[in-house]
C-alpha cells in the first residue's frame, strides 16, 4: 500500500504518517512483544515507513525489537533513533550531547538495530553544557563516515536550530505537537519553514489521552510512566477529560474516532508536518492510518480551534525534571 509522501529537510522522503515505537517496550506498562512485532510489520504492509525509536526506550530493548520486526525488509524502512537522554533507576538522570558520547551512542545503536547506517539520527535533548555546534559537528562526522544519513534535533528552540543548521543541514525537528500541546506554534514551526527543516510531531494523541480519555489515575498500570505526568494527575485530569470528550463528540458527528480527528488536525498543519502516533497494537495502527483519509472542513476546524486554544490543557506536559530539559 502506498501512503502519501513528503520530504523532511533536504532529501529525506517519508510517508505522511510515521510510527512511534516507545510504548512497545513498557513505557506505558507491560507490553506484548509479539503484538508489537506484528504491529511494526503491519505498518510496513500499510506503507508506514518512518519508524521512530531511541536508545533510551527500554534501555536499548526498543531498538532490538525493531531489528527483529524489520528483518529482511530494511529497504522499506526509514529508521529514526535518538540519543542523549540518560536514565537510571527508571528516571531521567541527565543529558549528554558531548561529541564522544554521540559517537559511542551511535555505534551502540547500530549494533542493536543491526544496520550499517541510521537513516535519521536525532539529538534527543539539547545538552546545555555542550555548544550545539560541537554536538552537530560530531554528528556531521558520522554522516561523512556513512554511519548516519540525516540529522535531527528534538525539542530544540528556534535559536538552537539556526545554530545547528549553520554547521550541517538538519532534516527534522522533532517536538511534541497536538491539539493539547501547541507549543511549536510559538516559533519552532516558523523556524523550520524558514530553514527548510521538516517537522516530526510526537505524541499527536496526547500520549493516548485524546484517543481514550481516562476517568481516573487508577486506570493506569502501576508501572505506567504517565502516572508521573501532571496532565494525568489530580485536578488536571478531569479538566483535560472535558477537552477530550469534546473531541469524541465531534468525531461521532464526523463518523470518525477521536484519534482520527486529532491526527487529521495535525496532518492539516502542513505537508512538512509528519505525526508519529505511538502504537503497540495493530488495531490502533490501522485506525491511525485511516486518519489520512479524513479531511476536516472549515466548521470542524473552527470548533477544534475554539475547544483547544493554545494553553487549553491543564498541567505541564512532563514532570518537572523533564520539563527542565526542553530548549526554548
């Protein structure tokens, strides 16, 4: 099956919808490995070629899962992985964007993924202790050596993005973007378009909340990482549920799911915006891909804008220690 395609930056072509793989190795509680592998393979059957992972997801297990799932279909896949976040004891322990660490991390990811080159290699968070020119310079050398094909940044601010592009072309900026997280509209999207950088929107379904709003924190497994996220806790949760229920109502009117409406809204932000909804189950993947066929008319778009203005969601999108890693 052929998906509509677009370009990320100077030459990297991908389907208009990618697949975020983080939840396949336990980020949101226990995962079914066999189903996750089947989901990746189904994604390829559907023409979804951008597979997004990171060395920190499952402490390397996510990359290993992709190696198994992709198997002999390497030519059908654009593998995107990230480095720079350090975890210990299940929590964020720091950021490392040093040139030496970039090289070690890349070589470790190559081994786990079982590939000769990473298609899109992304700095997961900007390291405030290391000039971005030094980090990108080290990544540029990996490109020269054929270990990496294209470079990306995640959660980098416009000024940092401009400095990075002055060292080496950046194919994509990856940041959270959805109806309830519209931060990129404050400058990041405009900077990407000015610089010819594609935009990869992660968590376009609000970590699943916009697709299936919770009534209580108790619905989350004890080991679900969302329990630490302010938007899923305390008085923020019922306020955010009200937002998500409006989305459900509009979906019923349009004959679509809430997830499909939310994805259609992100897709309509521009051909240079590629959402990567996370899914570890085939039925969710298939539902998400169907959103490519949903066109939101002016009335539906206006209703979403009224329901989800910038800043509508209650609570920060990350716990405090992770919020501190975001580059503005």
